[in-house]
């Protein structure tokens, strides 16, 4: 009997660990309902997982153990990760940029991949706080000019000022003031992490504030993020999932995360697959 009980406990803890990793954190009362066990049983399971270093206990629940929430990898460190996923996401997201529209493009390696796809969209006005993204448009325009022909997708790029982050974006009061005075048809936003409870988050406090202004200034918010971002929680949340109109991700998104996202407001677009509208 004791062996069976241990097996059941291990199965239950595996389910709890999966839930914590997928969602970026869970509450005790949610787990009691999901597993049909008592609060005391869930708390014992969380204690056991915490002792093994698998989760970190917080008030009322648990969160994943991983990189420190304030750790911010640099652009180069992230640029070689999930390349095929980022390319697929970029191609799908570029279809949401209408010719002649005003768009905002925040920083990050997925936004960088998207910028290269947007070169084919005519007459865009692009506002970005990413040095890398601005370089994509500048270099394409310079190459077209030196070749003697116009660039079909020529864009006006306004590089907002500010303090440079490890991801090569400019943030802070100068950038925030510039963004507050503008209005965008669409914001394309890469993120450090996405979870149900924390929403969109980043390790950089100043970048979080700048992203808040981006979100407030856009009529439509499109998040571009590969599947590895799901369940990751950075130091500072800057938007809830209610503020997102579309999430564009890749086919690597787990079935459990897809099912969970079906209950949330944003439209889910999986690159290479048909869109799934959560309101349908």
C-alpha cells in the first residue's frame, strides 16, 4: 500500500511541476481543485518539490526555479536561439502590417527577424526603440540608394532616444516621452516571458516602463514570441494578457499551453497553422 501511495504522490507532484512550468506559477487553491485533494496535501507536495529544488514556494503557491528574474541575456546571446521558430513567427506577423500604416516595433531578436520581413511592406512608418531594428531599415535604404533604385518597402524610422539595454533597445524617460506623443496602428512586441498570472514581463525595470507606453499608444498589440517564452516570468510585468490582441508563436507551443490559451482573450496564431480565435 505504501508503494502505491508513493507512486500516486510522485504522479501528483509531476502534474504540479508541469503546471508550474507551463503557467509560470500556480496557487494552492487552484491545485486543490484541479487534483481533487486537500490544501494540506498540496502544501506537502510543494514542500517536497521545493526541497528537491524543482519549485520555489511563494505566498499562496509556487513558481518555477530557473534563471533569476532580473537576469537579462544580451542580444548576441539570444540571437542564435530558436532561429527557425523566429523566422516562421516573423513571416506570419508581417502579414498583419498593412501598407501605409504606422507601426511600432519594440526590441529583441524576434522583432529583429520581423523587421527583415517588413522590408517588403510598402510605405510603412516604423517607430522603434531598437538599435538593431533601425539598422535593418537603414541598411536596406542605403543599399537601394547606392543601387540607384527605390526600396519598395521604404520606411520612415524614428529611433526613440534613451538608455541602451543589454538587448540593444533604448529605454527610459526620453524614450517614454517620445512614445507618449505618438499613436500606432499596430505594435509588434517581443517579450522575455509570458504567463497567465504575470502577463508580459521583462527583467529590465526601465524597459518595462517603456513597453507600457508602447502598449498604451497602440490601437492593436501583437506579441511575437516563440514557445520557450511561455511560463517564463521576468522581474517586472508591464501588461496583462487582456491588453494583447494577438499572440504569434510557433508550432513548438505545448498542447497544454494551447488549451490554456484558448481560455484567454488574445487571438492565438501559430505560425504555419490556421489561427485560433479565443472568442470564437
